C-alpha cells in the first residue's frame, strides 16, 4: 500500500489524556486505505493520518474529528 496523502491535526486541550484514551481503541479498527496514529502529550493530542488518496484521508480525518469532539464534550460535562 502506497500512502500518498498526509495530515496532522493537533488538539490543545486540558483533557488530552481522556481524548487519547478515547481515540486509542479506534486505532485498532482499520480505516480502509489509511494509517492513523494518536499521540497524547502535555495538553495536546496529535492525530496523524496517512492515506492512499484524498477521499480516504478526508474520511479518516472526519471520523477522528467527530470522535475527538464527542470525547472532549463528554470530558467537559464530567468536570461540571
């Protein structure tokens, strides 16, 4: 598989550990024609996507952005 397209999304959040933990199980589910890494650090979560084509890249990014948004909203609600 040749991966021709790449994108990296960095999310700055006080819930970096929660987001990393929430997104990690999704990495075991293979998104067709893509390779994804999620790396959590001090107040940041980096989502790195490589894909065979732009359509696959877009699909993977959209999925991870939605999952990250849900995890972030849930973590913020839990803080209240």
